[in-house]
């Protein structure tokens, strides 16, 4: 039987293991997700438009 060690006194490695084990049983993701802002500038979208030569004809 393991001795009880307060959470604050656990090593960083042990705290990470304990947190990971606790996180596995959560029914929903703890990360808050929200839709992207349609008015915000999106770099990836801008690059795609710039590199898309399929619709333009070069002379």
C-alpha cells in the first residue's frame, strides 16, 4: 500500500501522470471550442487564393 503524499509535494512527473489519469475520465473535452470569426483575416485562406492558378489563364 502506497503512502499518502499531498498533491503539492508530488514530483512534477507524478503530478502529470495523475492529471492525465484524471483527464481520461472526463465526459467532455475541457478545451473550450468556438467557431472561427468569419470577419477575421485568415492567412491560410489568403495563401490558397494567391496560389490558385486553375481559374486564371496566363498568356
